[in-house]
C-alpha cells in the first residue's frame, strides 16, 4: 500500500471515529453528571478530557438516545473495565473458584514426636 493511500485510509478511519464518538460523547456529557461511575472522581471543564464514555455492552455502535448503554468513567476506571472484559473473554471468568479449606495439619502429632526424642 502506498503512503498516500495509507494516509487516506487512516484519515477516513480517524474521521469516522471522531464523528461516532462526538455524537454520543456530547449526548452523554449532557445526560450525566461529570463524575466517574466507579471511583466517583469529579470533573470540570479543565480536566473533562480525562472522562470517557464507556459502552456497557462493549458495542460502540449501540448508542440509544436515552444513554442506557453508556456510563462515564475516568481514564483509569475505563482501562480497568476493558481489562476485566478482555480477561472474561480470554479466560471465561475473573472470579476465583471457591476452594475447600485445607484439612492437613503438619503439627498434629508434634507433641508425641517431641516426647520421643527425649
């Protein structure tokens, strides 16, 4: 692929992403208070670029007008949410399986072992 063709493809992708994000981001910022839905960090115009719109079903094309698929998350919580989702897809679950308590007691017969040495 030539450089100019690659530049055109990248520019088209960037334009599509900005158009898509611009619409639902602006709507979400009008619908919801500027607070991270996980850590409760508050945002102002000064640091608003650090507040992201997270799609609860992870489908960026699912943008209902009532905002029911969105939640505002700070950059850190958003990254954490996507990491957890990737682990769920890759490993099946992020919950550890419940294990039975260990029943072996290495010191159960210690007293008799100590008395035999004398």
